[in-house]
């Protein structure tokens, strides 16, 4: 009996020593310490610097390319306007389309000589009148008239200001 009691004490002593050794070993382990430490909420990544003054990039396009690009942009906005007027789209979208079409015609105007600028001014005035008419027509009562006007303006500008005719009028 005495032998069993001493072997039991010896086993429990060995188990306690092993347990203490494991605890000391685990507490000293770097991975264990990192696992149970709280991480900071802030990212350690460097923050991007805020741009306070925007830079304007000069385009390397020739006058002919700029003219073609502005004419294409105007045509796409004019087409979008006509489609929005035919489907009864959003009133704000119609006004935005007219505004963008006017803006692109103004970009075209800068590239032309004074004689062609005066001719283009008439179409710009027509588009501004169309914009005013669309903005007053909140309920869409004269949407058909506005659409016909937009189509007529598009047809006339494409007839009078194609690139083939305007090569010699570019500044």
C-alpha cells in the first residue's frame, strides 16, 4: 500500500511539474503573446496624401482631332436628348442632355474661325431656347414639339458642320 501511495504521489508530482513547465514555456512564447494581445484599430498603412490643387492635363490632340471628338460628343448627347424626349424619360435627364450638347457645341465654337462661329452661335441659341422650353415643360405636354426641334437642330448642324466642310475653317 505504501508503494502505491508513493507512486501516486510521484506521478502527481511529475504531472504538476510537466504542467508548470508547459505553462512557463507557453507564456514565454512570442506567438502565444501575439495571439492574445489586442491589435490597434488604426491601419499601419501609410495614408495617401490629399490633392488640394487639381492638375489640368493638356491633350496632345490636333485641332482636327479635337473638332472630330467634340462633334462626336455633341452628336451622342443630342441623340441621347432625342431618345429621352421620345420615351418620356426623366425631366432632369433631358435638361442635362441639352446642357451637355450646348457645352460640346461651345467646345466646337472655339476651334472655328469667326465667320463659322457666328453661324454656330445661331444653333447654340436654338439649343438654349430648347433647354428653356424643356425646363418649363415639367409635365411633358410639349414633348413632341421639343423632340422635333431637337431632331431639326441635329440635322442642320450635321449638314452645316461636318468635318469635311470644316477643315479649312479650323483655327
